[in-house]
């Protein structure tokens, strides 16, 4: 594998994470305006957001087997284009049932892209001698921060949600197609797992044999899954309700309220860019222990 090809694949993966974060962020900062346009209550919005999450879960379940069948090089750009196209839909809704339908399709595409780009990130990380996964997720947060800044500008200018979401979706679709040329497939012979030194980043999970050594990792998966659920629940609350909280509780303007999500995204960006370095030095267990404790305090 050439160094140029490896860097290109890494850059393309950065691009998809940024696009996905940008799309989600653009939707998030428009939630107050879309809620007002459809005339729904906060409780109804909560139900529709739950619907969006369920659709995303369905997209994730489909994308995993589909990535194995057709390869990430085909699936990631397709999911990216679908995510961009469906971003327009919530801005066109003017009733609760229209918003429900649009959130189903947007959530499904977002879940599919999430799994597809993360599976490709795993392939790219295997070609590097150091952890780089957190940097990919940091770029997702960069995209969210960019969306908050753009959202503040368009909301201050009274641009209709359909226009700003449509323009953002078109940008996502175009870049998704262009970046797809630099992707790899997991079954390519030059992208297989690289030898490791079994250091702190290994975590002892490499034992694929039976017996007690295999039981502990399976149990650990459930614990980590529960922790991931709790962290994603907290992240979802910050994503979906921060702008509404500033607007309704503190009477902030729509453009100022958009910056609430931006502050959260910037903080995530800083943490994620630092995570790979800490994981490489202290091991991923330290990230889980102390990162989760810090998140709980927050």
C-alpha cells in the first residue's frame, strides 16, 4: 500500500465523518423553527425524535450486512448521498405526520451512513501503527460545530429551513460522491490488519479461543454497550434540546440558541482529538474510566 493511498483513504474518511456531523448539526439547530412551523408540542417532538432514533437503528442493522455484501467503497458514498438528499425533507414539513415521515427517512439514512463510515474507519485504522479512530469522530464534531456556525448565520438572516437544509444536503451529496473515489474495501489484500505489539492498546481481547478467556470479553461487550447507550443518551439530549432550552428558558434568539449545540460540539472535538494520544500512551481502558467519570460530572 502506498503512503499516498493510505492518506487519501484517511482524508476521505475524515470527509464523511465531517459531512455526517454537519448534516446532523444543521438539523439540530433548525429544530426550534421546524417545531414552530409544524405546530407540535415539546412532548410530540420528543416522540418524533424517538422515531428518528428508531429509524437510525434500522439503518444501522441493514448497513452492517450490506457493507459485507457490496463493500464499503460502494455503500459509504451511497449512504452519504442518501443522507444529503433526505436532510432537505424536515424543512418541507408543515404538519406532525409529514415531519414524522421525513424524520424516518432522514434517521434511516443517518444510521446507514454511521455504520458504513465507521466500518471503513476500522479498515483505515488497521493500516496505521497508532490509534486514529477518535480523530475520525473528532471530525464528526467539527462538522457539528461548522453547522452551528452556519445555522446561526442563516437563522439570523431569516433564511427558510427548507432552503438552508436543502443547500446543506446538496453539499453533502456532492462531496460524498467525490470522496468515494478514495475509499477502500475491507477485503482488499493491502488493507488487512497490521501486526501489533500487543501493548496497552490491545486490551487483551485478541484471545479468540474458548473457555473463561472468551466469556469475559462477551460479558464486557454488554457492559460497554450499556455505557455507550448512556453516553449516547446524554449526547442526544444535548443535541436535540440545547437550542430549545436556550430559546424557551432564556429567551435567546434563534441564531444565539444555535450556538448552544456549537459549544457542545467544540468541546467534543477537543476531547476526541486528544483521545487517540491518551489511548496510545495509557491504553483505552483509561479513556473509558476517566472519560466516563468526567462525562458523568458534566
